[in-house]
C-alpha cells in the first residue's frame, strides 16, 4: 500500500513534479474518477495529457519513483489517488 499522506503533502509533492509529469498524474486522477476507478490505456492517457505515448511511459516511471504510483504483484499499475477535490 502507498504511504498515507495529507492533502497538503500530496499537493506539495505534486507541485514539485515537472509540468509533463503533473499533467499525466492529473489525467490519471480525472480518468479514474470518471470511470469508476478504472485505468486509462497508455494511448488514451497520451491523448488526455496531450503527450506522446513514449513521453507518457517515461512520466509514469517518474510518478512511480516519486511514490504516486506503484505496480501490483501482477506488474500492473496501482494507486490510491482518491484525493479530495
């Protein structure tokens, strides 16, 4: 499970991200909220974040290193991104 942090800490860490990584994170959060917690495909995520799929893959790795995302036992992305609006 990901480390539980306050909203303030989440926003502080989010603001420390480069704009492209922040855009990808925000697109993931918005998509998961609109689609009952389901993840967007990389292609859809690239469209939502206005980035290429290679860039999205790189930014996902950045978000993993920053602790926003993790992989489950099956190697699939997972996260608890239910931050209040």
